[in-house]
């Protein structure tokens, strides 16, 4: 609340507001406000800077250190959330393989998935797409999934969007070939004379 009071005062153009007014706004004694200020300064949240304005030296509260610390904290929280989300995504890959294969994975299969993720740096969503492709072709084989991944790597397909666009393009090509196959023009038949040979 004290920091908000300082922030509001600075927005109104007062960089070094009267602490008595802040104490009154907060409904606390002035001594308590001094206590809070000292704690914030000693812990590095606030600084008091002396600057020259119109030839006069004036003090002002610098709230930047607090904003910096708060920003760092929020960034670390975001990184933690992303890490947890990534762990869940990786876990879901193992679960999906077990689900599609209809059995628990062997130690070697676990290791194979680990290599795809950690050594080959395939994204979990790419592994899921490769598994789906294998399942659609009724090929329940890790070697088949590996061939799909290598094929995509050769085509430089690294994201889910790129793979889906390539799949869409291939589907359109197949449809185009089917349409062309059904629209083949019949060969022109030779002209047959309509002369009635029996008349002679």
C-alpha cells in the first residue's frame, strides 16, 4: 500500500511526497510509515536519488529496483510454469505410446523415446504426430516412427504447423492425381465409313 501511495504521487508529478500525507492516506501513524520506508530501502526495494532540477538539488524516491525485482520474480515463476508444462508434455508422449500400442513400454522403448527427445531434440508434439501417422498406417513399430521422423527431418519440418501443412499439401496432391485419373479423355476412335457395301 505504501509503494502504491508513492507510485500515485509520482504519477501526479510529486517524486518526493510528504510522508505525513501518505500516513494519513494509509490510516497509520507517521512512525510506521518511516519504519516501512527504512525496511524497503535497507532491502534494496527503493532508493533515494538526488537530482538537479532547475539548478536545485532535489530528492526523489526511485522505485525502479522494486519493479526490477518484481519483474525477475514474475519471469522465474513463468519459467517454472513452462518447465512443469514441458515435463507434463513429455510424460504425455510416453503415455500416448503405451495407449496406442496397447501395452506397457519396454526399457529399450523408453530409452528410444528419451533419445528422440534429448539427443535428437524432437518436440513432444512432433513425436505425437509421427505416432499418429504410424497408427493411421497400422504400423505399430518404433522403427516406422523413426523413419517418419527422419523423413520429416530431411524435409526440414520441425514444428507441428510445418508437418500439418506438408500433410495437407500431400493430401491435395493425391486428390489432384485421383481427379486427373478419372478425367482422362478417351482416345479418339478411327472414323468408320458409313457406305453400305451391300448395295453394290
